[in-house]
C-alpha cells in the first residue's frame, strides 16, 4: 500500500477531527495524520505555509525502510 498523508484542520467544523482519526485507522499503518492547529476546513487559505511544509516533506523526503524492504518495495539484505 502506498504512503498516505492526511492533513486536517484542528478546528474543522465541516469534517470534525474524529473523522481524521477514523480515516487514519481505516487506511492503516501507511497513513500519516498531520493536524494543523488553529485551522478549520480551508487549510490552504488559513495556514498555507504549514500546508506547504508538510506537503513538501511528504513528497520530497525519503521514506525509511520498513520490514526489511527499501522505500521502493525491494527487499534489503
């Protein structure tokens, strides 16, 4: 399964924070949940710098190997 980044506003009234936790549990261990403090539903308008920071980190930073496999899924020995 592919890594998944979930970014959620702490004060979101459209989709309450509990839904973020449920979504993370549903996706599983490959999901990373980031909660943006003092942000509602429109994170891109309310906290654009924080949003970009987390997106950039997720898209550019290398993944750590998991269970003896490299980030590309190949076995490491």
